C-alpha cells in the first residue's frame, strides 16, 4: 500500500511537532476521496513527552470541521520527540484496543529535523505504509 501526501501537510505536521516539543503533539489528517487535504492540530490531553491522547474537545471540533468540508479521517498523527518514527509499545497497545487497523503517522524529532513515517497497526501486526511526499 502507498499513500501520497502533499509536502505542505507533512511540513505542517513537522511544525506542530516542533511547536509542542518536548511533549508529543497529536492531531488528525482529513481527506477527500482518499486524497489528504488537511491537517488538524489537537492538544495532547496528557501534555507528556512519552504519550498522547487527543483532547476530547479537539476531537469533536476536528470531526465537525471535517464534516463541514466533506472530508473523512485518513489518519491520526503524533510525534516522538526523542525516539524514531516507529510505533512504540504504548502506541501498539492503544491501537490494539481502540484504533486497530487505522493509519498512524508518526513524526520523529530524534535527529532534530522532523522525520515522518506512516503505519497501520492491527491486532498483532505492525505494517509500515509507503509514504510518498508530493
């Protein structure tokens, strides 16, 4: 599987990660007919460098805005301020219980510059999705 995302959206995710560091940032990506169109920033309810949870008020706002724009959820994203852009054990455990099979975008700040990768985490599986930046 391959997902194409405009450079502008990748840059927005990287900027969000840098703005919220040293804590993890989080948000969602909206799409129209499978094509990514928007990045929606959210607050991390945990305000933590080790875990995230999209603040409930922000989740409602994001989905309302997506509905108004005719978008659907493509993926959720978050950052790893001090580790690589691959799912942590915490991410995998969350995905197994609440978000199995959804797409995740993880932005690492480990090297200083944002590195973005995409994953599908399911019950017992973690698969990297080829991310093509246009």
